[in-house]
C-alpha cells in the first residue's frame, strides 16, 4: 500500500522563513502531529546558509552584506551553500516507516533517488555517486563549500554535482533538504565563500540550464520532482499547506538565535 505524504509548493521566501518552516515541520513530524511532507521552495533575496556548527569565519560576511545577500544557519550540518539560482527540496518524514529505512545514511540515499528519476525524465543522465554515505560533518571551521566535492549518494552528472543535500535526524524523524542548481553566478558564489573567483568551484558543478540548454520553468521542475518522489518511493502525494499550528511555530522559530550568523 502506498504511503500518503503532503506536498507544499512554497514561493521564494527569505532564508530565515525557509529554515524556520523546515524546522517546524521536523518538530511536528517528530512529535507525530505533522504529516510527512515534501516541500519545494526558493529564496529571496539570495541567501548564504551555513551548517549548524559552521562559524562565520568560514565565509565572507562582509561580501554578503555589500551585495545584499542574506545569511542564515541551517538546522542541518554540512558546509556553506549560496542559495541563488536554484529550487530547493525538503523532505520531513519518520525514519523506520515506509518508504524510509531506520538508518539515516540509508534514508539519505533513498531520498536522493527520486531526484535522479526527476532528472532522467528531463533527459539528464544523472546518477547517484557510489560508496557508503557518510553524514559526519566536516570540521566546523572548514571553509570548503558544499559543491566543491560530491559525497557518496549525491546526485551528479558526469561526476559533477547537480544537487547538494544535507540531512539530520531528530527524535525518529529526518529532515533532508538540498539545492537543485538551475544556473550559476560564479562571481557571487565565490565572493560569498571568501574566494577570489570560482575557478576551484566551477569544474565540480553543473546546472539544469547547462544540461538542458535551456532553463526549465518552475512549474515544470516542480512537476517532475513531485512525480519522481511519487514513483521512486511509491507515494500518494497530496497538495497542502502548513497547518495553523505549524505556521505559528514557524513564525516563532524565525526569531530563534540559532538561525543567526554572527
């Protein structure tokens, strides 16, 4: 029997709002008061997110302020990501309940599979990188950006990363979210990360625009991702929104100091 999840298609939102919503969903699913959810969203203004243990010294806050880039701390680990020309996916669901296994690393790979299916439906030869998934965080002070090197279980095309994901568990639930690259602004990416240019980054990444020779519409991309999750995980996906309780909790979390980059 297919599991039933909710799909939330959010507009472009500020970084604090996005991370607060993901956290509110994680709390709700962990407590058994929220439905498992696939959420798709964008960012406005462009926002640099840091892993939850990464210090501001790993990036260039001054550059971000001068160029109107927001900054936020993710509830997940990993390294810095500039959310700009992308669509972000987030999955919040219980571990150990179909279709997800109990083990976090296995669940991570399982949740990347639908993204591969979505890409191949567009004609992009995406695959998951081989090897055992290792979700241990790099050194907190690491300045190496997320897209510099694909880890095991990530979505790549020709060895170049197309989707960068991060994951964490909380009281029996998983939050996994990741950036699906639509395009690439090398100067902005490099500057936000404290790099002189993007020459060390660009060879390691690819984008949907590069692979397709065009920029897919938001609606087109949302449709193939939702279909990919439905098919790969045998899900019934029902359109929905945050509940009143979830929305109120998200607004509370927007003021949480844990989201600040200082």
